[in-house]
C-alpha cells in the first residue's frame, strides 16, 4: 500500500521538473498516466509510474490517492482532478499543488477547499 507519497498527474515538462525535485529531496513520487505506451516508456527511463485513470475508483484506492502527502497537477489535467478529489471527503487532507495555473482558478479551488 502506498503511504506518504506524492502523486504527479500526467506527463509534461512541469511534471518532469517536479518529479526530479522530489527525487533530489528523497520524496517518493509516482507519475500517473492513463496511456500504457507512455507509462511503459517512462518506466524504462527510470520513473515511478502508475498507469490508470482517476475516473476508476478502484485505481484511486490502489494508488493511495487519499493517503498521499500531495497531488501535483498542471492546468491540462486540472478539471479531472478537481472532479475526482471533490467526490472524496478523504482527499480534503491531501495538499493539491497546481503548476502553471491561471489566477482566476484560485477562487474556484479555494471554494472547493482544495487549496
């Protein structure tokens, strides 16, 4: 079971940089992608990868989303994350870190209690 880890959603340069920073600080990070081919490639490159979708409640439980120290997302996957996290009361204690987001989203995220 996963515990005290950081979930990074999707794959782009922001997520890559965040993953490297976590690794340099001895924090266990897992990149979540829903594309098998991309996931396998990242695994071969040495990244911790979990392949699945946040729309799958079984996957969410398996990766310990509710037990994560934080979830790191970028604007491109923000909507899916907000929907999934707002469904579960347990994620209210999980920090959500949004990279490269637009300022007008701050009010919305605050209203949901996600930041």
